[in-house]
C-alpha cells in the first residue's frame, strides 16, 4: 500500500513527531520458518499453496521488488511464468502478458536560467526546479509574497492566486508544532489548494543550492512529466529571492507584490523499466464474455534499506512504539516502553543471534495480494467454475511509487474501459491478528484485528449493490468474516481509500471493493517477511474474492452504479 506523505513537509519540518499509542504487547506473535520450499500447488485455494508462492515471491532474492529495478523485473517474470503455465490469455502489449509503463528518470538541466530585472541567474548555482513540462517558461507572471512556508494565517483566496507565482520564505515552526497533526487540518488542505491554483511556487535554499539537490532526480510516468498542468516549483538562493522581492525577504510584508521574471527551465529524461502483468480468463457466455471483472494486486514494494538494521531489534521496537509501522510516528520510547523492549529482545536473544537485515521483502505489502491473485487465477483456470463474464487479472506495477501501473492501465486499458464492470483489489491481506494494529478510526482510536477480521474499503461508494453482494457472499459461503468499515469513513485522515490501485478504477466510475486486513507494525519495514503471515486468513480472503468475482460474473445485469461518478481528472477524495 502506498504511503501518503507530503514531500515538501518532509523536507521542511524536522524532528520526530509524537502521537499517543495504545498498550504495547508483552510478547511477539508466533513465527513460521525463515525459509521454506513447498510442494507444487493444487487447483483449490489452499493456505499451503499461498505459503509456497509467498516464500518465493517475497524471498530475499527478490530484493524488495522495487519498481524500475531488475528485482521488480524478476518478480514480474515469476508472475508471468505462472500465468503462462495456467493457460490464461495474455492481455498486455503485442500479444504478451506485460504492459510496459513509459516511466522516465528526470534530472534538472543546469543550462536552465531565471532572469529578473535584466540580471540572469544560472541553474545549479542559483536555482533548481521541478515542473511538469520538458521545457517550461514563465514570462511576466505576477509575483505574490505569501509569507513563510505553511503559514496558513490570512491566506489569499484562490481567485487572488490564479495565474500568479507565489513566493514563500523559510519554514518557521511555532512552539509545540506537530507536523503529523498539521497535515490533517483544514488549514493544510486549504494551503495545498492555494498552491495548486497558482502558476508556480518559489522558496529559498539559503545562501547556496546544496550540491546534492542539484543532482537529485524525479522518476514518474512520462505522461506526467509531459503535463503542463503541474505548477513550476523553484528553489533559489537568497540573492535570487531578494532580487525577486525587490528587498531582503525579512523586510517584505506578507501580500506584497514581487518583480516579474522569466525562466527557461530544461530537464533531461531517461527511460526506465516498469510493467504490469495482465491476463484474461474468457467468460463462458458468448454474449457476456465481452464484459470484465478485474481482480488486482500490486507487484512492487520498496526495495532496500540504505543501512542494515538488526531485524529482531527493529521488530520489537515497532511492536511497542510504532504499532502501525511507517504509519506511526518515529518517536523515542518512554521509560516503561524501553523496559518492555529489553525484556522482549532478551527473550529472543536466548533463541537466536542478531540478524542484520536491509531488504524490505513486502510479504504482506503486497506479496500477499499478488500470490493470492495467482492462487485465484489457478482456481479459475484449473477448476470447474467458469463465470459467464471474463475475469481480467492484473498485477499493477509502481503502486508504491504513486499508483503508476493502475493509473496507466485505466488510462490505456487493454480491454475497452467501459467493458470493466467491477474491480476487486487486494492489498495487504495476510495479517489482521488480534495483536495487529490495523489502523485508526476517524477519531484516532487504534483499531485491532481478531478472528475473521477484514477491512472493506470503497465497497459502496459507487455501487450499493456491489457492497451488498460481498456481504451476501460472506454469509452464503459461511466464510466467517467480520467486516470493519471504520477505515472507509468519509474524510478519514489516513486516506486509505485513495492509497491503493482500486482508486484509479473508481475515478472512471468503475465500482470497486478494496479487501485488506489492514496495517501492522511491519508495514513498510524490513520485518515484513513471509514467516509472519497468516496463511489461513489469506486463503479465506482469496475464497471471498473468488466467490465475489463469480457472483458478479454471473449476474444477469451489470452491477448498478447508484452514486455519482467522480471526475476522472480530479483528485481522489476519501
């Protein structure tokens, strides 16, 4: 699952952010073997099959499967071999199973310039930039000083900033400032809307541009790089800022107009690899096989950690202090928590020595969804149940990088977009135990898993019928799930509805259901490994998704969309 964060805030707000946590555990849950090689899989959906597959797909040899790396290519090659063996129909590019993503790595070209009042300043020495277009110029746009970065007092209206370049001074935190709490406020959202409505943003780096920032690269799909809709963002030295404002920034009043300027910004783009895996089980009814139920998961994770860390030490620390893993603030432990950590780690040290670990295996995120999708595909391909409508299986790439694969597929589908009648998405379906903190409710209270625990997200946002159908399948098949909808609340600050691939289908009005067992202390950590997965629960989730796809696939009508469809080009709204 993609981690939502503000890049600008991460750069500008230093220090640990502290939040209240619930009671920490006294001991760690049970573990399976570190390594495992299972027997060949069977047509039925079985926990043992899922275990066999996940120990392959989330092994250290897969290197964290980060998109744009050879490790992700290795992971997608494994998926492609499996679906080819199943005899599914390829639905990628040029008659194959892969749909390649046009992703590029962009670097700033120091031949870029900014000219203010007849003086030209050079890229690299006095400015760096980020923008949507390959070559982007601003000439004569009005300039408006808006105070310090993230100063939400007396902000100009959207009408007042349209077509203007906004200039902001260095971030100045107030006493007791909490960055994580700030990004959840209406003030932050209004500030972001103001920036998006403007023509560009200029901030200052100080006396010089850090060399490392001059060399930094941006990587994303080429279509986004070519867009002219994104605002220009400049980072300039103090002397450029003073020239732009016509006076030292400390003496300029908020709301003052600056001097117009001209830029010529250039970037160098280099292509990089990234690919979806797409396969089809044709429907059994000649009249309906031209309609599709899409079942998806994402094939990528976040790769390597820069420096190895002791696996057990990190896992114990997170279980006690950061029960939501990367979604929890990285804060120092209390004295009482420190005692618990020492006790738990001491008990582990009696069993095994320290193990340095640097690989983010992504067993749950989203190895669990990827291999569950393989298991479902095998059940359809080798089993006797053949729905009337076709099933489209897709393993999206680049979800962790920003929903790249699902965005590209829904913009450039390999089947007619209006033939997709529903999308069932699995992301992190291998945990949900009683000791797992699976998220927070809308008021910030921690949620915990337990027997039959499963979160459903977005299941009734476009189609009430689709949400009711999943509930009915659970009851009819006696699958025993207790659905948690807390994380799906409108306006929920964790924004889960917008954080996985289903959101890209929903923006086109395609009804979706996102199946997830929720978060846990190993989320986006090197400790997300196959030995901590609940394979029985994974099998039950896979059966629920399988049966839901059968139910939708055999309906005598398309799933009814009874809610307003969003703007496909608009921002996702929780």
